[in-house]
C-alpha cells in the first residue's frame, strides 16, 4: 500500500499492539464489523481483514494460522476450520476461487494499532 493511501485514510485506534499475539491474530469490533488483526512478527508486518470466513459464514479468521504461500512468499491466513487460505494483502482466496475477504489498511504507532475501514 502506498504512503499516499495510508495518509488519506481515516484511522481508528482499535487496540494496543501487545494485545495481538506475535505470529497470530485477534478479533476487534469496529463499529458493526468484526476485524481480524494479525501481527506477522516473523516478517515485521501487520494485517487486518474481515473476521468472517465466507465459506461457512463463521467469525473465525482471527484464530487462523498465518504463514507464507509459494515462491512469492505471499502472506496468508488459513481458516481454522476448513483450511481455505486467504491472501493477507489482497483478500483473494488462494485455495478456492469462489471466495474472497475484505482487507483493511492497518498501522502501528506508539504501541497502538490503527485500522481504516475506508
């Protein structure tokens, strides 16, 4: 994501960075949305997606396992129940073309995690 896009976003503080486990995720509620926040510490990167797995309509993605996919090392999350995998960068389902998830801009400043729903 370009710095211009990050600057133009309206940021909402959602939690302290220490609330999200290293190399894992947690769920936060922002307005009416459940957002999965991922601290990919091995890559020193943060991601935010919808928490809803579109396959069976369950709020579980924040509990999924994160890792990298293929030669491109694309960051991904696997649904903990049905193992569909989603790109943390684009939301595209890497294991089934039928599904896609929303991804959100995320940043960490001064130990606080911020997300933009725009």
